[in-house]
C-alpha cells in the first residue's frame, strides 16, 4: 500500500507542478496589462486613491446575493476609500482558480475557503497570518475550538465564518420496521440496526457510513501524531477496533458495496429514496429532504450523533483567508472581521440554518426561539449544543492532503479485506512518517 501511495503522490505532485507552470504561462500574458490597470487606481472626490478589494466566495449566488451586496455596501459606506469587487465561484472551481492566481501573482484580496484548503495553502506559504493582522484581538469573540481550526505552526490562517455540526437524521418508519423504538445511541446499536434491517427487508439499509478517519479518530480521541515529531501515533487498539467494525459491516453486507465510492452523496440519495434508516448530516440538509422527498420527510426525526461519549463532534467550518501576496492585506482583514462579526453572522443565520463561529451570536434569543419549523428547530438546537465541543479535524501540518490520503487508503484496504486492521494502519503509519520526513527536508 505504501509504495502505491507514494507513487500516486508523485503523480499528483507532477500534475500540480505542470499545472502551476501552465497557470503562470497563461496568467503571465495578462499580468502586465493587469498591473498597469491596477497602478491607475481611481480616486475619491477629495483625491485619495480608492482601494479595490477583490473578494471571492463559494456558491452564494443567487440565493444570498441580496444579503452579501448589502453587507458590502455597509462596509463601503464605513470605508469611503474602499470599493469591493465580488466574484462568486463553485466549490469545485475555487481552488484551481486561486492557485492559478497565486502562481501568476494576481491573487484576490479575500477568499472564502474550507479549513482543509486554508491549511493546505498555509502549508505552502500562500496565506497571510491572521494572527498577525488581528491587532485588536478580535479572536476572543470566536469559539476557541473554531478559531483554532486553521492553525499552522502556531499561527492562525483563517477567520472562521459559518459552521455546521452533524446530527443523526433518521426515518421513523424504517426504525419501526426493524423493531427499534428509538435511534441507536452508540456503535453497538448502529450495528444491531444495520443487521436487523437486512434481515427484515433486503431492499433497505440501516446505515451508510461516510468514512473519514480524521473525524472518526478525533471522536475516539485517537491522536493522529506526536506533536513534537509529527510522527504517526494512530496505531492504537481504538483505531484497530474502529476499522474492524467498518470491515465487518462491509463483509457481512450490512452496508452498501458503494459505501467508499459514493460517500455522502450516496447516503443522502438513499435516504431521500426511503431506503436508508440513518443519515449523518447538518441540519440544513433537512430542507433538501423536505423539498426533494416530502413523503420521506414526513417520517423523519433527528437525534444527537451516537459516536462520541464525550460529545466531541466534527465541525465543517467555512472561513475567509488572505493571500500572502495580496496588495491590501490590512483592509482585507478588516473586511473579514466585519463579515464575521456577531451582528452580521446573526443576520446570516436568520436566512440559513447554519451555526455562527462567534460566541455572542450563539447566545442570541433567536436560536432559542427557532424558525417555527419544529424538526429544523430541533436539529438546530442539538447542533448548537454540540458547538462548544465541535472541532474541524482538518490536519494543521505540512502535506496534509497526502497524509489524509494515506489514512483513506488504509481504510480502503481494511474494509475491502486486503489487509488486517493492524497491518493497514501500520502501513499507513510508515507512509505517514516518510511524508513527514520529506516535508521536514523541504523546510
């Protein structure tokens, strides 16, 4: 497994290298004209230059166009010398475009990114340190566990915006069909439901796991690495037990064979079809189920995740990052803190069922009163209670993508029966340590 992983990593690095070269070549054709245009900055009525802040976000148009345009207008009103130029991009395109702009030395000033992508770019020295730009110590306004998500080498490289923590969404009719009066509260209960469901109806499934070992190990308090050396530390009885659990579910046909290839989307589609009893997802997914599968929604309820005895759950965090080569880093930081302040987050959370990253927003009466939709309000209440112990388990060390990939390969080899859990994890640990050593040599 280690050799195949390293071979794949080399291929990925080669592809990335040629992509960067191509990006520079393409962008270089227009860099000269771009910079000439930028040098001729427009000016205010009193003759001061107007700063144009280029901001990129992910999939906000058209639903949140009005909200964002008002936000930008309010900021511009308070900062008369700033004009915001807003671009909204699909999730699958933003990193490609951002890496090209960084390679061509024409990056935007402020970018909306996931924590994993923020840490990846921080590891490649592409982002400015938010810690250094936070001179007013506004960091204290955020949940500490959320603020620290994008930490790399002791610095913070992102301002957190909105957050989602998963809840357990379940089909009451399918649970009743399998003889369960309530959703399972631990892994043993999930296994029992998966087993009973297959005995009762071969067309139905009790469980479709979305396997991400970073999250799974985090909820089990399995340390991924030794902080001082970054060497792998995940070959533990708890990790072995988890992989054996997944492998047994798979080998006994208690989960669909497509569980690794289809991931979350496969789970969601089966739930909407009424053939899956349990779904792990953020509360906002309830709106999609209600719209796409109203009959299934009528039999849907929610409960806390059954995985963590201590209440630790994975958090998906959206952030704002500032490219290190941007021209207006101070102003970009000011805008990032403005968009994510407690008042603006509250306004945003009123429009979409997501959680805030700021402490004061979460204390607002709005979250206690709810939206008037019983099921959604119940899910949001569960999710909000989890927020104080929620963590974005994205890796904050160099070559994080390669390291996460070796964990993914370990899960695949064990679940597909190609190796034992002990062997799979040990091979992953060896590959991990080689990657870490290579990263150290590059520094």
